[in-house]
């Protein structure tokens, strides 16, 4: 789960990591009690590049804060509508550095990155100057801290000591919250050697939510900010609207196969509405999950057809077909025609069951896509 900055800082602060005081706001006319000024107003979206997109602005007066909030809340950043801003006390007279910890899947280790300079252009600056120092280590807090201490050893005082101290605390948070990425850019270093997290990018492992009471509690409080993660927590499957104007609802299983299907449909000039990994192994004879999926897809204003694409191994397609028919009966508002492509265990039983619901079944994906085109009234590209 990619946390917005405000929530990432709340979790870091809960572990004693210093962050600037700030408040979350959704309306320029209803400002909460603010920390002492001057301030920085920041768009809260789970994406980088906010500064370059106009989503980070300075304000010296409350009137300027209101104006900044009003303008930022009209922005779209990385395709996302900005609905919240963090108003934060501005940190002055600080040196900007960079620190990050991330899982490195290639090496099956943790990578630590440090740089004596931070800011918006850190990536290009790193390529041009070799500024960023990098090290690999085992995935535990002590190893991460030791790696960072080695990387920062020859940096001038107080920068080296501050970066070493920062990574020591960030490593503990990275492991405690089971993150895949924790980045602080900028990391403000004061002349006296103290430091604070000027910004925070945190991505946590969704699969760890059952163990992560603090993250799960935040998700419950802030469900509107993380609808996909909230759905997964409560319904056991992955569902994301990929195109609000999409015309094809997808009922699919397998994350990789589902993403590949979306790519193939788009390459054919078609517009899928959603991504879904329904995880058929978790249905366990109960249509509830399929009912929820159909209710979600029914919210798509332009959805005209449902494409079912299930490749079954352990799953019994006969049972799946019966559950699908039960779900369709339970969601009368879902009226789109169904195209079903099924492959695997129990195929004949599934075909017989779906025939009773007047849903023909095919095994070839190209044939299924051709039938989707027919339902949409779209000619082949």
C-alpha cells in the first residue's frame, strides 16, 4: 500500500521519528488549527513529482494558505484528483539530504541509498554525478543501520552523523511496518546535527496487513484514501478500477494473467474497466465474493459486457460456474451480457451449468475477445 505523505509521517512519528508538525485539510474554507507558520501546503496523493506538478507551495499567511489549498485541490497529479492537502510548518536553515531503504528483488536483500544532497532532481543528479551511495544488506534493522553507517562514514560532520542516526531509526520503522520502500527526501539536517523527515514515501506489504495492527487501523480510519487496499483487507481479493470510462468488466483470477489480459484488450483498441484477481481458491462454496465483485463492476457507468476469464488448476470450474450464476441472480442491477472463457478442471460441468443461464463458454481467448467485440458492436481492429 502506497501511503500518502501525511499517513506515512503519522506512522513514523508514532515510532519517535521527528517530522514537521502538520494538519490534513480537505476544504480551503475549513482550516484546522495550524502549526506555527510560515507553512508549506502539499497535495496528498500516492505519487511522486508533486512539486513539479504544482502540488507543493509555500505560504506566509493564512490567506496564502487558503489560496494554495484551493488551487491544489483543483489539480490532478499522476492521473489522480487531489482531494486532501497537508499544511505543514516550514523548516528553515536546514541542509537537504536523501535516505531510502527498499527491498531489492534481484539480490533478495535490502538496498540502502544515501546522498548528501536531496530534493526534486535527486534522480538526475545521481546519474550525472554518482552522488548517491548504495549498499546491500540482510533484511533486518541492525544490518540496515550498519550498512548505512558505512556509507555515511566519510561524510562531513554533522551530515554523516545525522544520516547514520536517521537510517538507524528509519530501519527500525521499515522492519516494524514490513515496508517494501521507505524514502525520506528531503531529510532535513540542522546545523546542530538534529534532523527530521521533510517528506516521506512509504510502501507497505498488503499481505502483511493481518499482522500490522497500526497500518490496518489507519486503513480503517482512512478507507476513502485507499479503497483498493480496504477492499482487499475485507474481501480477500485485489480489485482496481483502471479506467472509469471502461466498457469491459473483468472477472478474472491470477494477477499476472489479469494484467496480461488488460494489456491485450488495450492493444486491441478495447477499454477494460477494472483489474481483478478474484482468487477462486478462496470462494469455498460461497458466492459472496463474486456478489461483491459484480456490485463493484456494476458501478462502472459505461460497462457494457462482462468478460470472465478463469484458468483453473485446483479450482473446480463446475463449482465456480454455479457460484457465478448465484451471484448474478443476487445482483439484479448488473445487466451486462456475459462472455465466459474457462480453461481447466471441471470444464464440462461448468459449461453445462452456465448453459442453464444462457451463458456460452469458450476455451480460446481470441474467440472470447471476438464475442466481446460483438457485444460492444465494435469491429476488429
